[in-house]
C-alpha cells in the first residue's frame, strides 16, 4: 500500500488507468512468452525426410506415420495427421480443410497481440492527458497565490505533470515492441507449418518436391526446371515408361 500511495503521488488521477494497462500488458507478454516456448519446435523437417522414405501407395506406412504424428503435440504434427487421416478425400477438399484449420491456428498464434497494439497506442495518450490535467491544476493553484511565485513551486507542478507522460511511454514501449516481435514469430512459424503441409498434400497426390537435384529426381523434369525438380512415385514412373514404350 505505501508503494501505491507513492505512485499515486507521482501520477495523480492517471494512476489507476496506467496501472491497469501495465498489468494487462505484463500478463499478455508472459502468456505469449510461455506459448512461444511451448510451440517453438515442430517436426516439419523430420516429416519431410520421413515421407521421402515411404511410398504413397503403401497404406500401412501412411497409417503408421499418422499414428506416430497423433502422439505429438506440436502444431505441424496435428495438421499433417489431419491430412493423412483425410488422404482418401479429394485434393481440393483437403486444401479447404487445411485452410480453415490454419486460420484457426493463426488466431491462436496471434491471440492478445491486437490488445498489446491498442495498449501501445493509448498509453501515451493517457499519459498526455494526465500531463494536461496536471498543468491545468498547477496553473489553477498558481492563480490563487499572491505575491512572488517561487521557481520551486513551478518545478514541483511541472514534474508531477510530466511524470504521467513518462509512465505512459514506459507502458507503450514494451507493449508495441513485444507485439511486433510476437507477430514476426507467428508469421515465421505458420509459414514453416504451411510449407510442410504443402509437402504432405503433394505427397498424397504422388508428387515429392526436392530443394536440390538428386539422383532420385526425374531427369526430364530437372532439365526443364533445375531449381525445383519434381519426383514422382515409383509406380507413376513405371506407368509412364510403359506408356512411352
């Protein structure tokens, strides 16, 4: 209580709103930091390596992979498991399902960030309002005084008025900074998840993407597009060769 009284003496009537927004900012930052720690790792690269070692036509391998993914709690494993579970559906239906799922996950990844941005905007305004009200009160008190006004009296009033502006800026700075950093992390994490899910969807269609040309790539496709060669399944390649023969 003495601490609050001291803060109130420095900030005046703006103590309550600035205290409320600062506590909300602190809670959101702590919650988002914990969310980042729990969701900072995903199995995207492991999954891409895994599907390159199995056949799309082997239902047992796909079922086993889906079972392994269902035991993981990270976001990508949940999305990949959903795609594998719906592998018998049309590609357009799978894409629509993933799109809706990713939209819901984006809401989870960016939860609270809009509130942080709003707090970062209104906190300096609250501080400025406190400054203006403090100056009005100071000049009102000076108007009732007779005789020479001491500089110390002006200094006390101005110091009290400017304290609210400083407090508002101290709340706004971490709010805006953390909101931008969490947004950058969310965009990057979701982009990696979407990248892996695109691999999974192409794999279910019988197409495997490789970032670099390898001995498993189809030479005809690599000649036309060396940077992004496409490799088909063994069954698809055999069928094409038989048709050409």
